[in-house]
C-alpha cells in the first residue's frame, strides 16, 4: 500500500498537485513574486514608495507601473545566480520535502536531468533553507543528550575514547510533546562535550524553570549547579536503567536513531562540514512532522523568509 495514503487529505500534497500548481517556469515565478511581493506591490527605490509592479513579457522581471524600474523576485534568493529553470528548482524542493528520510543530490540529478555538479549545488542551496537555528524551545519538559558521529573505532555508537578525534559531537535537545503540540528538536554540532560547552547550548535554547531530563553522564553535572534555573532529572544509564516513570531520554534517542538511519541509508558518509546541515534537514522535517507533505509549502515559504530584502533591483537580477 502506498504510504502516502495514510496522510490525512487536508495535509496531502501530491505530485499531481505539484504539476497543476507549478506547470511552468512562469507559474513558479508568479508564485515567488506573490510570496515576496503580494499583489506585486513593493517598495520602488526610485519612486521611494510602495508601487504596483507588472510582469515584463518574456523576462523574469517585474516593472514599477509608475517609473518602470525593474525588480526580480529571484534576486536575493537561492535561485539568484542560477541558470537552471525555476521549475526544476521547485521540483527538487518538492522531492526533498516529500520523502520521509530525505534524498541525495544523486537522486535530484536522476529526477531532473541536470548535471551532478548542478544537482549538488541545488541540494546544498535548498538545504541551507532548513536551519531553525534561531528557534526558541518552549517545552517545560525537555530531554538533552549527545551523540557522536563518525570515527573509525569499533565503538561507533559509544562515547569517544581519549584521543578519538574523528568523532564529531552533537548536542540535541527535544521538547516533550504535550496534548496541545508536538515537541520540537534542536541539534547542533559542538567542538567538544565539555560541561561548559553543553551548558551553553542548554542555556541558549531551554527556557528557565524547565525540567531537563538527561542520563548520568558527567557532562550534565553543571545543570545541578543551576538549580534556580532548571530542574534536573537523571536516568542512570550506566546501571542499565532506561526508564523510571517519566524520567528517560527516549524521545531524543528516537531522534538520534532517525538521524543515524538516514545518514547510513541515504548519505553514507558525512564530513564534519556538512553534518550540521544534515542535522538541520532532519530537525526541519521532525519539527513539521504533523504537516503531512505540506512540508513543501513550509520550504517554499523559507525561500522568501530568508531572501536578502534589499537585493531586488536590476543589479541583483538573475541571469536566466
Ligand atoms: Zn517606481
């Protein structure tokens, strides 16, 4: 049975929906324009006020109805300097948003027919939209745990041995889900797992007065020194205790296994340089798991949200 059928109807966005909504480059451009400048209305530098802009036939630009100054909806976005058709960009974004575990640049190449170099570039640009690094976690109960990626020692899943520099530490924090909302996750690579480093991440993301669940690894000791800020509950993993009432770190560990399965299955090997962007992609999807495949819509919104606001004039124009 097709897995997608399990997604409720209002959260479904199929390839047919995509083909209808984005049949041509023009419809993609029109969509982008509407997201960035609804109704074509935006500030005209020359008129120094908001003006209505109209599409110029045959070119990917819109022009001020008063003075004729042109703007490009692609300027300042990930599409800006690309010669690849906008529709292929949209299709690649659809592919990346629609699979459960993400797809590789190689798959984008196969599906779109662009060169591998182009596919890789698109892949990286699209992924750059997925960072939620400015997100503030709001759960009153969170789990914190760390994992280690890479390294050649046999003990891949374990904590690194002294001198085992190839493993990259990642600190993860997840909100416990409540009846009202699904918990979100934040995962970040760190230079090390010193107490101060881990504490810094926690203070940045977790609201004071939250209950923080961790295991008994010593790097979390500092939480006990911040009793006024956090309530710290630990599970004794080294004594092989994994759950005691609500004291466990199963939620964040579930996220780690998702990441590990994905990296193993789709991306094979990940360098330190790209590990963060893989984590961002997994977190982005995890944090929107209730949206069915409307994740694509979130992704489209990110394009405009992250566009450089001032770069809409001719100088920033795309060379189509
Ligand atoms: Zn104008």
